[in-house]
């Protein structure tokens, strides 16, 4: 996989993740039986790293909030990309 193809897959995966997360939130809010679609799982640092030099300070942290529909969106985006590419 060359650099451009990797960027395309990464971009489509990000779009699929955001779209899937939105769909999961909307469906989970309106239908009580599938409320589990709204439940998010946090992956990353609980507290960000703070570096303070008295003159300048910066904060480093990375956190992903993923739900079931976000994962489904990523998978769907990869499948769509593989179909488009052929």
C-alpha cells in the first residue's frame, strides 16, 4: 500500500468512525432497547502529561472515545474503499 492509498484509508476510516459514532448516539437516544450503542469506551491517558518550564508550559494527552457503531463505521469505510479501489 503506497502513501496515498494509506492516507485515503485513514481519512475514510476517520469519517466512518465519526459517522458511526453519530449514528450510534442518535439511535441509542431514540430507542431504549439499543441504548448500548451510546456506551463509549475510553482508550488513552486518564490525565494528560503537563510540562511546565515556568516561562512556557504545554500539555500532552491522547484519548479515544469509541463506541460499537464507530467500530462498525470504520469497518464499513474500509469495505467501501476496497470496493471503490477495484
